[in-house]
């Protein structure tokens, strides 16, 4: 796209592609009225919902993220293109980029214009934007990349279908976790077997109560309660629910302690749960079934019934608690008792803080 005409007058192909993408995005917004692009994740839901509902009815108004090519439909188009053979991929990627460029009148980027064809004598390059949900601009403090990577990996995973819950159900559980943590949910003071397990909207009152208990009152959970919850819900669903709680809360608490609001939950992805049961499952000592043959501490074994979510959990633990790099001598930090002298805290200080925090929270482990 080098000529003046190509830059400012989109082709018929670009216009047709934009028409299709806009129609797809507006259909998506009908079911997901609170959706916003990552760059606007702090926008209040009521404003996002209002703008999304106004857009199809208001002349000259475009969806959020339309000008930058960050709408849901654009993201789906990029995923589609990524699956194509290389030759088709290059062709369709160029067509998509041309369509995005044709959505408004723009000052050209220097590398897109030959000097003799530039409409302006001096143009400024657009900055590269980090479009990850968690990036260097998310927090006022400098956060290690390994922590940001772990946060983003969980954010991607929580919206996907799990082994036992769909993407919509996982996001509904995450929303319930936030309500419970903010004390916006009252306990149901009746036995679990008397609470309805029929879905109300997306998840059932039984699921809501178990989520509340695990989130706010884990110190009250005993073997009898856990056995009943597992029997009523099923070991897979119970283990996966636990994994969502223990993965989401550290990220949310980290955000709050860093002086910023929690990040809006992602849009759930379509698909069905795999319902895969790992081999060698036995009754575990932490009130959940786990894999019998395991190398490593029980704390990393507790959620082995749901290996994908457990892997995310251990990445969060490693990045936030210990860091992913090795200690002097080549040992992993989890094993080593001696850390680099440049660390802000030594191993004994970290363990003292961890033990005190566990005691305050009445941690089962």
C-alpha cells in the first residue's frame, strides 16, 4: 500500500471485508454487551454496554476497537488467517491489514510510503503497542516479565473450556469468586445436599455456595464437607473449581495491592469440556483425588486431577513466590535454600512471610 489512492480510498475487497467483520462483531456484541478491547479494559461496564448498544443504531459511530483493528471479529479473523497455508496466510493478512487501514483517514507510516509519494514532508511512526492484557503499562510498578506472562497465560486459560466446565461456566465461577471475595454473597446456611444443583442462568446455586465457601471460608472446610461437595458435584468439577479459585485470587489481590482495579474477565471461548481423567487417580490427603505417582511436593500435586489448570497454578507460584530462574549452583529455587545475594529477600525471610501468611489464612496445607 504505497500510493495515495490506496492509502486513502479502500478497495472494494477491503470494503467487503470490513462489512463482513463489522456484521460479525455486532452479532457478537448482542450476546456480549460488556465486551471491550484490552486497551479499554478499565472502562466501566455500564459505559461499555451503553456504547456497544448505541453503535449499530447511531450513524457514523463505530464499535470500540474498530479503528485499531482490535475488535472481537478482527481477533477471530487473525486466528483464522494463522491456520492457513503460508501463501494464503500472507495474502489474507495483507487484505485484513488493508481493510483496517481503510477504516479512517490516516497519516501514513514512514515505512509504508516512498519519499516521492509522501503526502506530508514529515510523518511520525506509530508506536508498537503491547496488546497483552497484562503488560508493562498495567501497573505503576516495574513487574517482572515472568509474572506478567503467568498472568496472561491464566487469563487465556480461564476463558477456555476446561476438563469439566465450559468456558462460560468457568467465567461465571470467576465472577462468583469476585463477588464472594468482596463479601457480596451471603452464605446458604443449609446442608449442601439441600441446595439446588440445577443451573440458574449459567451455574447452579450449589456451585455458587461451594465457590463462596472455598473462596471465603476455606479454613472451615473439613473432610466431611469436602467429601459431600465432591460427591454432589463430581471430583472433576470440584477440582477444577478449586483451581479457578486459587489461580484467580492471587492475580486479583496482586492488582489491588499494587493500587489498581482488578482486570475485567475475558470473554468465554466456545467448545466443550474434554472430561479427561488422568491415569492413576487415588484418594488424596488434601480432601481431593490426585495422581498416585508424583515427583515433587504435595502442594504441587493437590490439583493434579486437572493437569492443565495445575500447570498454570505452578507457573503463578513459581513466578510470584520464587521466580523462574535457577539459584546459584544450578538448582531450582524451589529446592535451593541459598539464593543469590542480590535478591531483595533471602530464602529464610520469604519462608517466614509465607508461613505467617498461611497461619493468618488458616491454610490447610
